[in-house]
C-alpha cells in the first residue's frame, strides 16, 4: 500500500471583521472564523483599519498595513494564529 502526501496550501480570498470575529473566506470555499480578542492589535483597531487589509505572498498571508499586523492562513487553520 502506498501513501500519497498531500501538501496543503490554504489561500485566502476575502477577509471580514465583525465587532467580535475575524472571518476569512478561502479560495476552496471554506470559511475560518476566530475571535478578535485572540489578536490584540486587531481587537484594538478601528473598523476602517480592519477593512484595510491586503493578501500577502500567494494569498497565504493577510496584512493590515495601518496597524502592522500579519497573520498566516495556515496558522489560522491550525489554531496557532
């Protein structure tokens, strides 16, 4: 029996922040959400700062330039943010 190794490369598509949650929609159709309180810089940011995000690399990272915060999609999926 052989085993095929599958390399995961989760990619973000859209990022939204509510009053309490970070919501990341992935290219594969899945959605990840996490409480904003897990991310001190995000939880202290204004709605305008939260709305100003950009994707990094191959859409596998998220950057908020006004507050200098970076998160990886893989980290969000694994719970290590």
